[in-house]
């Protein structure tokens, strides 16, 4: 299964700067010559306190610093290089940190992932204590309408196929891999992820599969080629659909996969399996019941479904910076929220698996590959984009390592279906 | 693993009639000599309509009948033998059906399980249509206080150890078995269930295990003997605790299992694993957060937990007759409701498995064994009890077969724990 083409992408993508719009470049960074004032030093200490006093040193532009903990080895130092950056951090900690780091006005000495993991681990204890505040002030999210979804998805996934090809695996899987064996490479683990899903869905030759969100078409391709099924795969990212179709034509499986450039909500017909990998995060909870209705409308009486999604241990806001700069409209749901897909639509949960640590490792591979290609990325975009993407990947590793984010695979079927598998032995073949 | 003692129970139990209190015996059945009236015939047709017109014939005492469907093979006939039974059915369909069947004033021609499964399958479609009514009129349940729980559990589990020994397996497992292989006997499947749980929990020799709800002590015994762990097992049923302790003393593992006659909420100490099988149904949703707090208080940083419970695909009332006659205070929760245990208490879901069909088969074994010992049961109790228990077991089979009830095994751990298993391979050994 490792006879794959050269990963070089033939589609010409626009080198889009969308995600860095409004962010200034490092050239604007001027060291503030004023020393920090007494009240600023006091406020810094309060901020470190608010962060739960992680084992990190925080320094202002004049070298004044506060250690989150004393008498322990510090994980690293966060240096706030200008008064302006400090003020932005104070007005919105998440967006301020992200934007000022991207702009180069906040820098981190030490391993970025370690510093972020330490921060997240302490922050989350806070959200436990102040959970009720979060509940009251939960941001009102905008409904992901069909038009709005298209705009949100365009923002991220149409960025540039060449860029993603630099650091994703050959199958361009931009979702959590499955490290079935500890020694697996990223390539192995992405193939194992697809097989894991196909086994859970018990695909049989000739099955009709509906996919919501195809990415660059890798799972549909894998299902068609190795499980002899027919896949109808929905995606609203034009660049990804073009990419997927060209590859299918070139490799000769266009008759077995329809890559449809449309919203999954327009899905019609009847399918033996429904699959969605890494799409639910972009639906938003207010769309869950409708997603369940679409599935209920299209699944055969004995059909199986699988949703693979980033999730949470409890409802919480998306990190504001990630939502603003990386994934507009995204929301990783708690399992209790995810149940809105199934409970009102006569669907029954068969199996839930949490692959949190697999996503941390997947992201570690991505970050490593990204850093190896960092000069190419900088020539495609600019240094601000490089730092922004580095923070996004590192922060995501930290979120999965600290248990802030989860990865759930949820397998389901119709509640009347007594043809369901009795055990999960078929997922774990003996040979 | 099949070297087990004679299952005969030495403990002398009271032959309690608690569950049939207030039910009259069949001797009270008098055929109503009046013919059915026009409005009664009309109402019967409305009732059959309300039931979703299952493929069942419903007959009044004078032989007047309504077929739920025409032109299909009917599954059976429900005969309402007196006007009084009909009136009780109308005033409360669930309690009326259960009580009048137990009293022998409603009888079923045909296979009872088939008739009930057909009824449940149609009823549930109704609850879909009228779900909003259920929401509005959801019965206000009483909180299961420690005193209240004791009374509720006494009602059912202290019935009579000898009685349960007649139709349960040798290990007296009164919970869903695991038919890992299609040819498993009930004995095999109950042992496989215990091993399945122990594997999921990754028990290591020397682990300290806390169990909430020990039943007749079988799982604690199995864990202690075959996994070399120490189990502290809570149970508020005095008869079950006496039984468990005597067996442990007789078989020489008292040093490895503490059977504690107390409420699980009094649990203290620190444990490597928490397990609860068939107890959550008796907790009630209002007690879920507290259960999670107890677990959070007692689990080591790398501890694993498993809750095995009857559940639902969506929130719904317990069948009123079952709650009145069989399990006072019981409530099988939807997964979304079950999350109240984990979400507020820093616990993370690792794995959920739905074993619905396994419970249907377990109950089929129980019903078969019960019927084989029916004369003994009747001599222990009376004919009303026999019919009541037959209806309870048959109705439970129907509920699991129709997808009305589910059986969830939920595995969880602390959300900061990165020592969790990466895959589920250990549950499915290769040899």
C-alpha cells in the first residue's frame, strides 16, 4: 500500500495572505526604550497569577520579569518586547498572544510546545474554577449558513495546496492519524487511520458511501481503491475538489468516486455508509440536529455511520485567536453536545473511541515537517505567516497533550438495526 | 476457568412478596358476562391506533377484536378478559398492562417476547412523534437519598438469593453478559463479560479497585482471583453482602476482597481503578455529578474507570410499571445525561461500547432458565409473581431487541493522564 505518487501538487494555488490580514510584520517591531512602570510590573504579576502560575518566566521589554513558580526548573521564557504588545495582551489574552507572537513582538525562549503545554495545563484548572463565568459569557456564535460556511472554509482550506503538500503526508490527510503501532511513520499512521475507519464501518464491495467533507480526497480514494465501494464526497472547498478530481482522473478511479463541490446538506440518495472526518468541527452545535436529519434521510436501514471530530471533555469556547486567524466558525463539541446529532434522529451510538494522543503525535509530525520546509513557506508567504502557523501547530499539540482537546471517533447506526456487529473483533483482526 | 462450585445457595433468604404487594391473584378473575359496548369497541380501536397499529390482535372479553394491521401475519393476540382490566389499561397503559397481565386478567396468545417486541417497535415511533409531550410531562423523580436507595434496592435485590440462583449463571451475574463468541453459553458469556471489563481497565497485579454495587460479589471475586488485585466493593443489599462474604470466606479470598455493606457515596481512600456494573441505573440523573465527584476524589492520577449501565438513545421515562413493580427509583440514562458524571469532574471518556444485543440474549437465557424452574418459583411465591417476572424478563428482551434500551460500557480516565492506552489492542489479544 505504499506505492504512492510523488506528492508534488500540480494544481496552481494562490499564495493567499488571508489569515494574516491586519497583522503587521516584524519590521514594525521597535524596542520600546521606556522602562516598564511600577503599575505595569504589578499587572504582569496579576496576569501570571491569572494564568495559574505556570513554571514559565514572563519578561517585559526592559528585562523586568516574573517567574510563575520559584524553586522549580522553568520551562521557558515569554518575552513581551513592546508596551504595545503588553497592552494588546491585556485587552484580549488569547488574540493578543497569538497576534503579537505572529508579529514577533512576543517571543518565546525555550521549546514553544513545552511552554504552551505548561500554560494550557494551568489555564484549564482556571476554567474549572471560573467555569460558571464562561457559561454566562459564552460567545454567541453565528450560525454556519451555507454561504457562511463557504466563506469560512475558503479562508483556511483554499489557502494553497502547495503549502499543505509541504508538510502533510502523501495522501494529504489534514486530520488525526492513527498510530496503531508505536513505530509507525506519519504515512503509515494516516493509512492506518483510513483502514481503522473502513473496518469500523465494515465496508463491503459495492457499498455506497456518502462522505461529508472530503479534504483532498484521500479517504474517498482509499475506500474506492482498497474497499471497492462507491463514494459520493461533498466538499465546499473549490481548490480541494479540483485537486481531488484531477488526481482521480489521472489515476483512473473517477468512476468510483464523485467529488461533489457542494454543501453536505444538499446530500440526497441512499447510502450504506456515512462518513465524516474532520468536518464536524466546522458545523457548529446549532447545525448538529440538521446534520443528523441529513444522515437519517440518506442511510439505509442497515447503514453504518462514523463521525471523526475534535472534541472536548466539556463545553467550552474555541480559543479566540484560533477562531479569528485560523478556523473562523469552528467549534469542537463535547460529547454531550455531539449527541444532538444522534438523539433526535433515531440514531444509536455503537462505539466511541478517543484518539487524543494520536492527534498530538500527528501534529508533532506536521510541525517537524513544517520547520524543515520553513524557508519555502516563508518565500510563499512571509515571516508573520511562518510564526502564525508555528504557533497554531504548537498550540494544537499543547491542547491535545494537556487534555484540553480530544479526538472522538463516533460509530453509529439506526436504532432499529439488529444486524449490527456484536463485537469489535473485526476492527482488530487476529492476523 | 470453568471449575466452579455447585451453584446451590446456602444462605437462607426470605421469600418476599414485596413486588406483588397490592396485586390480586388469578382466583379473582371472573369472566365478565356483559358483552362489550359500542363505545368500548370504539375506544379499543383508538388504543390500537395510539399503539401505532402493531401486527397484533386485541380482543375484549366477549371476543370482539381489532387487528392492528390487516393482510399481514399477526404476531399474536392480546386478550383483555374483563371490563375492569380494560378500564385499568385505559387509565394507565403501562401499569395497567403489567398489573393486569400479572393478575391473569390480560393474557397473550402467541410468543410473549414477539408480541412485546412488536408493540415496543411501534410505541417508540410514537414517542418520536410525541416526544415534546414527554418532555413537558417528564415525571418528576424523587432524589435517591442514601436512605431511599436502601429501600429501593431492598425491594428488588433482597427478594431471595435462592430465587435468583435458579436462573442466573454460577457467578450470579445479574447484568448483561458478553457473547464474545456466538456459541458461548451463558456461563461462558458472563465470564467473558468480566474479562472484557478487566481488560478494558488494564488491571495489573496489586492494583486497588473500588467497586460501586457488587451484586452477589462475582466481579470482585473474578478480579481478585484472576487479576490479583484488591477489591473494595460497596453494596447496600444486606442479603447480597452476606452471600458474597460467606463465599469469600469459604473459598479463601477474604483477604483480597472487602465487601462493604454501605452506600458507594461513603467511598474513601485511593484506587487504581473504579468499576460499577449495573448500578448506575439505580442512581438517577440527579446523582450523576455526585458519583463523578466520588470517583474524582478516589482515583489515582493514572487510574482508569468503567461504568456499565443500561441506557437509552435519548432521554425518556422509565416504563412506569417496571419502576412501580420491579425497580423503584431506576432510570436508564441517555449518553448525553451520563456525561453529567464526567464533564464536571475532570474525567475524560476513552471508550464507549454499546452491547444492546448482548443484553437481549442474556435475558433470553434467563427467561429460558426461569421457565425451566417455573414450578419451583411458583412454590416459592405464587402464580401472580410468576406472571409478573415472566412479563418483566420478556419485556426487557423486547426493549433491547427493539432498540428501546441500550447497554453502554463507558471507560474513562483523568483528563490530564497521558499514560492512557493508545489503542484498544489489549482488549482483543491476538492469541
